[in-house]
C-alpha cells in the first residue's frame, strides 16, 4: 500500500498545479505541508509502537475528533476571531498539532496508553481544522476529502512500518522525534507572533551602460550672476 | 534483523524519491540571506561553530552512556526552541557569540576528558548552551523568506547532527579504550579556541 500511495502522490506532484483537482490539492497539502505532515508522522509512530488496544483507541479518537473538527470549523473559527486583531491565532493550528503529538512521543512509553487517545483526539480535531482552513473552495468537499484520505494513508503506512521495525531503539528514536516536534511546534507558533522586520533598502539598480554614452553625466553648468539661467537666450 | 534493515532502507529510499519529485519553491528572494527549509537545514550544517557543538553533544551522550545517550539530544532541541523564541520575541541576550564559542570549548573538553557528571549537571550545562544556539538561529528567523519552514529545517538538522554524533561516539567507544573519541574531543576543543579568539 505504501508504494502505490507514493506513486499516486508523485503523479499528483508532477501534475501541473493549475490542472490539479481539489482532492489532489488536498492530498498534497497534507503530505507536503510540514505543519500537517510532521504531526501525522509522529502520530503514526506513536500508534505503531503502542499496544493493540491503545493503537485502536488512538486511531478511533483521532478519526472521531477529525469529523468533529470538520463539522465545527465555522464555530471554532468564529470563536478564535471573536476579538479584533486575533487573526494570528489561525496560524497556531499547525504548531498546536506538532506540540500535541510531541507530548505523546516525548514522555516515557509506559505513559502512552493514557495520553495517546486524548491527545490523538486533539491532533485529529486540529488537523481537520487546518485542512478546512486551507480549503480554497469552502463550498466543495473535494479538498478535505483528499486531505483525509492522504492523512489516513500516511498514518496507516507509517504505523505498520513502525510495528515491523519495533525495537528498543525505535522507542528511543520516538522520544527524540517527540522532542523535535515540540521544538518545531514552539518555533512555528513563535513565527505567528513575529513581526517581520521592515524591508531593508533595495539593492541599488545597476545602470546599464551603452557604447558611446558616458557613464557619468557632464557637470551641471554654473549659474553666472546677473545672467539668469545658463540656457536663457 | 536483516529484514528490518531492508524494510527501513526501502522506506528511506521511497521517502527520498518522493521528496525529489515534490515541487520545490524557487529560492529567489530579495531581502535577507535566510530562505526556507533548505536554508534552515543548511544553517547548522554549514556553520562550523553550530556543527561542532551539536556534534559534541551527541558524542558526549554516547560516552556517558545509559539514559544520557538520548536525554541530552532530547533536551537540547527543546531548550534551543526556547532560545529561538526569546530571539523572535526581541529579548536581548548579551554575548551570544561568546556563549557559542564557550559551548564548543566546554563540550569538546567534556568529550576529551570523558567527563561523566550526574545527568542533571550535564543537562543543565547543555541547556545553557542550547539557549545560545537557539537564540542565534532565532535572530535569523524573522528575516527568512519562510520562517516556519526555516525553523523546521534547523531543528531537523540539529537533531540529525546529534544522531550523527551519537553514532560516531558509539562507534569510537570501544576501539583503543575510547581514546579515538577523546582525540576527537581534543580537535573540537581546538575549534572552540579558534571561535573563542574570534569572539573576544
């Protein structure tokens, strides 16, 4: 399932952007956008390393919360933007997903059965909200549908891979990945607050030189006293 | 074991192939020197001062052994992010370049002496240095063409250098009683002296 999925994604990526359907754009937005892909990768690793019951609970909670996220997008957006000047909060959605999944992976594995299901739910709701916020056509469902299929594929393939590679070293690597996700989430969130520095002076224009035309203009003629402008008759 | 390695290798190759056909944004930009993900990823790798410090964290963790093999590389990015946030929010920290130079000196010395302090002391020490490195990265962030991808790039690069340091440290632990790793620490100390002299 991994290789056919990769082949489909590669085909979509090679497709000219203006010929892509909404579903294709949705699929790419989930797998290529760092803010959405990384939390899904982390969640897949967490589900893959968890026991069967925990993995099932985590997946179910993720799916249910994602449905809730899709349904409640307008209400959540309205709540986030209730106060004037808070549009930056919409940019905190992806960082929140990163930090949430990081909090699943970073703690000791013995805590994962307790924290995976609720945090997977938070991640699902937030990822769904992120997909819907990036939907270029809010009337049509193609974008979220493509994004959802891509997300499910990514989680399933990587979780199965993590299960096959299961070992003590992978648990340690998962904790390292968790710390990276928290760091990335914090920094991504920080960029939402960053005031971009004003543009520095533009690079100087290079005057084109043409043969026969002097590079420097001749000096301005001096104005003689009592004679007015030098060009006056 | 071989089967797992084959599966892992197949997964890594597939990911690499997929990323190579993904659309890559143009790198043309007018202002600043920092771009997006590639620029952020290259920053710790091509900056010898950052590279030496992160690399020595990995080696030192491998030398200390036990939990420290992974607690040091787990703590560093987290505290580094805090340093980056401090820079982004405009907090002023003095003598960051001196702090970075000291980090190379101190971590190189720790590897050279194969120092085994209590884990808390080691974590405190690398936390102080992580703030300096994170701050230096965070200063570049607002000027980046794509700050979000830039941040992701340098965090992933930092983690990769740590893992490289761990791998080299573990590989050099046994031969000649670990003297090769300690010699590497000595070279890192020389680099630290150079950057310290530049920073003064």
